[in-house]
């Protein structure tokens, strides 16, 4: 590729990171350019995806219904497991097959962890790590021909033709590795772990992808929430993690824990309230760590209390919180405040103390049990969920049996169960005693059978109750669906109630693992 004639994106070193020197395209040129975003992973990642969508709409891009009609496809990725990585690669191939003219931008945690791997895939035009995710709209605006296309209009996509030249690949394909003093070129890392399924080789005629990945800074890149097509928006108030669980890659791809300023939290909640939303989900990578980095007497419980005191949001839900952050004061607040959803998701990982130590978790099973039993004592009908990992390196049959007994002893209403997935660069990836995948799957099935019985008993216990619920945009064979305060979906046959309404749902029956009920009139007034 020849020398740059003044278009595109280049990378320049600053004192803390690699920043983009952008040459903006005109809004009029981009006003018809379409995009489609695919979000993967946790609620914090989903919140990032909605913020990206808002940025692009604000600068003049148009959202397409699917990747088949889009000029740009943005994949906001997760990398918590190998299967999450594989799903992203599968989507990249599918998009390139369905729409070869579509430019693919991969961002998020997978992009931060393994940019080399993604940049080798056919169809990928940009790889943007979490370090630069907040600059995606600027990157696309500054990429000229890569966004708009160099081969003329694609039928049905209304894409204008641009003659903006691209800069040389050497100016684009640079990565600042954490702690290093110089960028490295794509493919130059001899320690890079290759994906199990080799990427589609890039055509010799394909332009080199733009790769922007840097060290995660201490800044909280504020991602504002905005009115969208969901009834339960997520507000990310915390990012990153200071824990060092031996299996987890997230601190490396999300950086250290950092919190959104309390006044901005309140500002965003007031905007959501004004827009008419009835429930807001507070999310973060390590939500209970909120405020510890702010240097003031601010913590998660205090922030929740301020939200309840200074806003009128009808329902507040906590997405996930670590065991040691489930304090008696937090349990008491959820038990006594009607606006708090009666729902605790508390990651467990293992019910065996020996495995918890190998995982470098910060509690013993007795600590975990104390907190869950306290929840059940104060809030008998609360949803109580957890993440459970099977097949961690060194997990013996006796360890698994101990974990199974521990899970059976606690009042779980649902579990997210997954096998250990080796993440490059984590201590567990090279630990001795790797468990055979077949054995891990068998152990997973045992826990699934156990939780299925607990789940069925919890559903049966709801029959005859009247539960606060929020109507959703989803439906079940044409009937409205509602989500209860204790995290259960209820089908409302014969009802024509619109979405985003707080109701009292009377539970009539449970059939095939689903609750059926009816609206107990009158419906609660909304805040609009």
C-alpha cells in the first residue's frame, strides 16, 4: 500500500496511552452509512454496547436491522471463556459470508486480549480494545474510505462512494502492550496463543486492519445510558476489578476498579426516570467495589441509599455482587425497601474450600453460606442465584462431591453453571491437574439436575402469591410477559397490557417450568 495522502487513522504515543489522530469525514457524507451492533457477554458489556450505538446515531450513522444490510458491523465482545471467543469468530465468518462488503469492527474484551488473532480474520477492518472503545465513533469518522467503501455503492445500502485514501499499514497496525515502552506490530508476539480454529486467511488484496489497543488507564470512560428499546436499562456505575482470581482474565482486559462519579450516577438515573423507565439495573464488573477508588467516604451501599433518597426510580435491581459485599446492611435495605428488587446474584464458583483457595477467591464456604442464609431469613421469597465453575484444575471427585453437597444445602433458585475455560496468561491456565472435558461436563450435569429440582420447588411456591412485576417487550405465544421482583418471568394470557408497566401479578399455575398468571388490577401508575 502506498504512502498516506491524508485520510484514515494513525496512532501516536502519549505519556499514558496510544491516542488517535483523527481526520474527520463530513457528517453529510456519513449520514446514510448504516451500522449494526452485536453485543456479547455481561450486563456491563451490554451497557457499553448501548453507549456505542448512541454515539454513532448522534454523529449521523443510521442503524440497520441486521448485518445483511449494514455497511459497518460492530462486535462488542466478551472473552471470559474460550467458547465466548469462538462465538465471536463464528459471527465474524458469518457476517463476511452474508455481506462481504460489510466492514467489521471488533471491540471489547476479546479485542483487548487477543488483537492479533482477530486482525488476521478476513473481513475485519478494525480491532479496537477496551482502551479505545469510547473512541469508536471518532475512529469510524476518521477512517474515510474504510467506512464508506471503495468499490462504489452496494445495491440497497445507499452508501456513497469515497475517494479518501487510506494511510499506510505501518501507521495503523500498532499495539501498545501494558507496561511496554514501544508499540508492536500485529503478529510479532511469539507468546501469542492461537485460536483452536485458525482464522480465515486474509486476501493479499485486503487492506491491513486498523488495530488500536493500549493500556487500560485509571479513567472511567463514562458511557451514558439513553432511552432505547428495552424496558430494563442497565446503568454501569463501576468498571474493572482489583481481585486476582487465578482463572480470570477480566482484570487484564478491563483494568483496575474505577467508579462513576456519584453525581453522574444520579444524573443518569434522573434521565432514565424522566424517559419513563420503571426499572434500572445497576451493573459493574465488581459492583460491590464501587467508590473505593474515589478517595472519599463513598461505597456501594451509600450510593444505593442516595439513589433511593434522591430519585424516584420505581425499581432498582442489583445485577451481581461478590459474597463479601453482601453485608447485613445491604440485606436489610433490600428487605425493607419496596423499590429494591428482591434478587441477589452472588458468584460462588466452587462449594469446596480447597478449590476456592486454588481459585484465589476471598472467602470460605462458611462465609458464603452465612450471607445466603441471612438473605433467605430476611427475604424468604427472594431470588438467589450464583455462578458455579466445574472442572477447575486440580478438582478431584471428592472436591466436586463437596461442592455438590454445599450447593444442595443452600436456597439457590437458579445457577449459571460452566466448565473451567483456560484463559491465556492466567495462573490457572498453566496449573497442574487439568480436568478432562468429559469429566467436567458430567459434573456440570450433576449440578444442573440438582438445581432443576430446587428451581421447580421455587416456582411451585409462587402459585397463589401476588408479586410485583414489570411488563416486558417480550411475549410468550402472543401473551405478555412480566418479570417479577424476584426474577421470575410470568406469562399473562388474555392480557393486553403494554410493556414497561409495573403491575401486581397473581400467579395461577406453573406448567412445564413456566409461571402463568394474571394482572391483579388496578395496574400501578407509571412515573410518566
